[in-house]
C-alpha cells in the first residue's frame, strides 16, 4: 500500500479531531485519490475471476472516512482506516463480497461473508448450510482455506435456532448470526507497495468459493 496512505492514517490516529483534519485536508484528498486508484485496479483484477464485480466503480465501493458517532461512546469524528467492499451492486446492496480494510500497526485485514444479516436472510443461509452441509464443509475445511482464514468468525446463539435439533451435525454453524472469513494482513505485506494488490487479489481468489456458497441465496431471489 502507498506510504502516503500509511503515514496519513498513522498521523490521523494521533490527531483524530476536526481541526487537524481540516488543516490536513489536502493530504487526505491526495490519499483518497490514491486509494480510489488502488480500488479501481482491484476491481479489474477481481472481476477477471468473479463476474459479480464487473462494472463496479470505486465510488460505489469505498466507505466514507467520517464515523457515525450518534450511538457511540467514542466521539472521534474520523475512522483511522480506509475501507472498501467489492460486492455485486456496490456497498449499499445486501450481498456477500470482499472487504479490504487498510489500517497500519496490525489493523489491516481482508474479510468476506455475511455480518449480522437480517433475520430473513439468516433463515435462508441456515437452510442452505443444512441442505448442503457436505459441500459447505468441503469449502471451509479445505487446507488452503484453513491456512488463509482459519475458522469462520461470528457471534453465535446460545441455543439451537428455531426449527433445528441440537443433534444436527451442522448445529455450530446454524447457531451463527454472522459468517465471516477473516485474513489478517501482515504489516510487512501492507508496507509493500509493489506487490500489495496481487497479494489482496490472491486472498480474494481463495475466498471466492465461500462467497459463492453464501450468495446462492441471493441468486435464487433474482430468478
């Protein structure tokens, strides 16, 4: 990732207030343009193996740096990261996609899946896992998947969800309220500007079978 972005985010983390940000707005605008160029390249590369990403524009994928502080005890006005999600229709749609989070000092990661989806969506993904559990296991227990992402992340229900027996072999996954594949980006990789985009693309390729499984429920709705 470009050093200008890393340096800006490190400075922002130490000066997270409007006065500093206004004084450094030109620096932010430069970094924002660099990041959008990175996302544009990422869209092109990922769309070579995932048709859902074709036609996306950076402005439909990049998140604002301003925080929503209305319901937060932390009133810091700005995020200390740059984030983007590549998913069908862009960031405002409900679809499993590739989320890239750029934050220095151990905060960078790539993730994908469903994060606290609405209940009707959760019901459908549970059905999909239950009906096709062997296919699901083949994806998430694959050696390459495990080495890259480990176990899926997500908060779980304490008990079996309605309609499922506790003896169901898929019960630990059926309890999940989110299903997230997560890969932490090593700091030395984050600081490599030359090969960074290819690193991200390779992780996205490994995530794609999992996202394809999840996105079946949305594709069925489109038929």
